[in-house]
C-alpha cells in the first residue's frame, strides 16, 4: 500500500466514524469491507454500483453527502487513485442527488 493509498484508507475510516457520530449511521458492512479489501478497492467496488449504495442514500437522507465515498474520491489529493470513468461516475451521482428533493 502506498502512502497515498494508506491516507485514503484512513480517510475512509474517518468518514465511517463521522457518519456514526454525527448521523447515528453505522455502516458495519462498509467497515468490514475496509478491513478486508482496503480503502481504494472498497471505494472502487462501491462507486461502481448502478444508482449508488444504500449508504449513499442514507447519507443523502441525512443531508450529509459530504461524508460519502463519492465526495472523498473527488478530493484533489485522492483523484489520482481513480480512473477518469470512476471520477465521472462520482461527480454525476453527487450532482444528481444534490438536485433531488428528499
């Protein structure tokens, strides 16, 4: 694991902690995947799901898409870990749901 991959992995864990503390949302399967696959592989798997994940929808309902994997992937420091296609999927998903009414 490179330093950047490790930093991303730690950022994913922090997102989990914030969602738990600030929203009361415990994404236990997400945490399990992080432990098994690491941050980058977990993110790539989850962002590739058509329509997003249950976790993304929960965070949207809480008004906290800032805690989504899609938001984390879009941060400048982490973009190089992902393909242009993955970055575009995240961008489109975030834009779509930011404009949706809950």
